[in-house]
């Protein structure tokens, strides 16, 4: 199980340090659940210093696919590694929606993350109109196959996939546990056909209005192996309540 907090574009550096400090002060590591926080790029180093040695992982929210060069405003995998990142969220629906990210673009970033020793958290998920048109599986298949094209894995912990139905993000509407399990099982079958048997052990996170009140039920589903938490990760108590729910799921 992995519970990762996506802090999105929230919190200045002092605020981020305060939140990380509060999370750390109430966090007790367990063998069954890993926790990670993903602050903005400018807060990675200072949040990383707070959680260093605690077992809480550090993740970025995006990166560029190239090694280095004339890409003003961008951040590379090696830069993220050098400030202590373990994870990088790639292909989040907000990046697809507002910044024009494509499956091919995400694929380049996934290759780059893996070759730099960063674990990508690859986000997939359909929009409401696509679900209503019964195209959810087709959309998720295209995103998953596109993002993971040409990837070979020997260690399943080096890749994480997050199913985030766009209609559930920041809306307070969650997928039902049955809807989540159904799509996670479908993603599991895609991972096995793309990656072979290693695909059976890749964590598939659910994201979209996961809160302390609904986490246990979602996380108890067979193919729901954790959560990617937005709003609730900005409150230490709520984030840790979800981490605790994962321990008993
Ligand atoms: P919310 O938990 O705020 O719905 O956000 C989910 C998300 O987008 C995590 O990446």
C-alpha cells in the first residue's frame, strides 16, 4: 500500500514545512503502508529535509523528459533526484487538461524517470462525458498503453499507477468502491499484458475525493493498493487518518 499526498499548487515554503512537520510528528511507520508527500518543486528540498530518515517518501508533481538543456521553466529528473525525490507524479489530469500533456509526452517522462531511479506515479482516468458514453475503459486503456509503451520492469515497486477519474477530483464525489475495483481490475489486466507477471504486483492507487470517511472502503478493494490524495493531504490529521485506514484495509 502507498498513500501519497499531492499538495498541488498549494502552500508557500514556510507553510509546506509546517505541514510536513505536523505530518512527521504524528506519523508512525508500518511495514504494510508507505506514505509520501508531493509538494511543489520549490518546496521539495525543505520538505525533504523535514522528513529525511522518517520513512515518508518525497515526490514531485511533474518533470521534463529531457536530461537538461534549453527548456526554460522546466525541471529534470536528475534535479529531482538531487533534492532527494523518490517519486514523481506524471500525467496528472490537471496537466493533461491545462498544460496539454499527451500520452506520448507522458511516455517520454516515464522512461526518463525510470532511467534516473525515480518511481513514476502515472495518472490515468476518464472524464465524466467519457464515462457516460461508456468509453471509460477505452480512455484508460489508451492512456495506460500510451504512457507505458516500451517499458520493461523487473521490480514492481519501481512503478505506480494511479486511477483518478476526472469527475471525482476535487468534487467531493468519489467513485464507489465497486466502480474503483472494476477499473483497477481492468488496469491490472493491462499491466499484466504490458509488463508480464511483474504487472500483478505494481501498486494501483485510487485518487479522487478520497477522505478519512471513505478511505477504508475504497482501500479494502482487492486491486486498490493505495491512494493519491489531493485536498485531504493538506490537513495532517486527515492525511494520517487515511494512512491509518490503509493499515487495516
Ligand atoms: P482530491 O483528493 O482533492 O479530489 O484530488 C485528487 C487528486 O487529484 C490527487 O492527485
